[in-house]
């Protein structure tokens, strides 16, 4: 859920700052643990970078990439029309990369 909150805020351009609003945003989404605001802020910072959103790290596996695509799809209903378009572009990019990487591997087996 924290990943989803960070992702939604990044797409919506809703700035999260540890000192000013991270804790309040965490509470808004039902996270009240001591470090919730900090973690959501870290995830927001990560997802603000288009490279981080769509890059495939070396350690990414078929399952983690599928989970990443599912996470992005789960954000769609919570996004404004403009943010939704950006998210859909990222999803298409991730799906193309998935097909390129894993269809090639499947054909070799």
C-alpha cells in the first residue's frame, strides 16, 4: 500500500516532504506507524523519477516485473485523467520490456 501511495502522489505531482506533510499524507491513507511518513516520502522520491518508474534493474525477475506492472495498474483508478495518461504510457513501456525480455527467454527453453 505504501508503494501505491508514493506512486499516486508522484503521478499527481503531490509533493511529499518529510518535514512538512509526509506524516499527514500517511495518516490520510490509514498509515499511522512511526515511520510511515518517512517510507512514503522515500517511495515518492523514487517514483518521481521516470527512469526509476520504467527502468528494469538487473535483479528484476519475471515475478517482480509482473508485480510492478500490477502496482501501476492498481494506481489507475486513483489518478486524474492527465496523470492516468502518464501512468498508462509507463505501463505500456513496462509491458513492452516484459515481452522483449521474457518472450525471448521462453522461446529459448
